[in-house]
């Protein structure tokens, strides 16, 4: 008598896994477009021709500042798309835990760790990138020219900015560690167990490809196909 409700819950959960694959694929395409935009700006001829032959740190910081600003604008967009996908996948794992608690009861807590880690890393990355131009601009305060050579000493503002950057870098490391733990224990292991439950090798391969550079590009497609095939098996 519980077959239909269970099948309905599984179908809903697998739909969420499919939506995760779609959202992740959108995020990858958006990342390509954003990266092309940033690199095209970086290699823009005006970036180099606008600088004098012996530019000061402030002039270099001013010339390169817009590049860091572009990246700062992109980070919230990329993190936002990723968070939507992770939340949808977490809800999918929760739905599967209702019909198979033994496999999926630990997936949700690890997914929460992943989401928290991603937010912490982003909260450190944005101010870090925002502070780099100031570090460059304040790199040197006093320069002397003894015997035809140049000797410069860092300014006090440089050390203050550098200490702030170290603190933001620490946030990124903490967030990165939590993200890695959640990624392996939640996302990869959870997707692997979805493939194991429904005997979908495609899903298992997609789970492994998630953490392999370059191959992670096709991972969302494999997850989408595997979850769809698993959903079609429910009626059988």
C-alpha cells in the first residue's frame, strides 16, 4: 500500500537531482562566458599602453583595478548559481532519505557543510580581491636613488593592507576546507549512492567526474542522464 507514495517521493527527489545537473551546467556555461570577458579585458591593449615607461605602484593599481572589479562582480553570480544547485540537490537527498535512510541519512549534513564552506570562502574572496589594488598602490612609500640604483621601502599602509589580506586568506582556507569535506562527503558520495540505489553507472561516473578537472565539464550531463534513467525505472 505504500508503493505509490514511495514512488512519488522518489520521483520528486530524482527530479531535483536532474535539476541540479541542469543548474550546474548553466553555471559552467556562465563561468566560461565570464572568464572570456575577464581575460579579454586583461589583454586589452589599453591596459598596457595607458601606463608610462616607469609607472608608479598607484598607476599600476589604477590600470588593473577594473580587472579585479570584474572578478568581484562575477563571484556573487557564480556562487549564487552554485548555491541554488546545491540547495536543490540537498532537498533531493532529503527526499531520498525518506525512502532509503541507510544510504542517504548523512548526505544532508555534509551538504550543509558544503554550503556553509562555500559562503565562508566567498566572504573572504570578495574583500581579498577588493584589497589587492590598494596593496599594489601602497607598495612603496619612500624611494632613494644611491649611486644610480633605486631603493624603495614599503609603506605603513602596505603592511596594514597586507595584514587584512592575510585574514581574508584565512577565511578562504577555512571555507575551502569545509567545502572540500562537504563536497566529498555530501555531493560526490550522495550522487554515487543515488547511482548505486538505481544501478546507474552513468550517475556514478558523473559523481567521480565532479572532482576531476576538465572532466567535471561533462559531469552535469552524466548526472542529468543518469537521474532521468533512474526516474524512468520507477514505473517498471
